[in-house]
C-alpha cells in the first residue's frame, strides 16, 4: 500500500473495509450458531423429570392465622 497512489489507496482501503465487514458478519453468525448448538446440546443432556414426587416442606401459619385458630379452639371448647 505504500507504493500506491492516493486514489488507489482509497479504492483498496474501501475494498478491504468491505471484505473485513463481510468476514466479521460471517464470523459472528457462525459464532452465534455455535453457541446455540452448545446450549441445545446441554439442554438435551440436562433433562429434568418433573413427574418425580418431591417432598414439600410444610410452611408455618402467619401470626394472625395462629391467633384466629387459637380463638376458634377456645370457642369450640366452651
């Protein structure tokens, strides 16, 4: 590029810029496809069986619910 005329440098620079843009787009496209393929393969390996019974921990009642239950028990015992 050193030995080229200024107009020739401009033309070659534009062509090289265009080529670089196309290569970058192609690379990013392939990279995206590769990442999606990896994600899909990982999802296929890590299947989760949602039909399994899972032990549920019982929660606790709120303070108001406990007081209400206590009051109901007192009334029932009267």
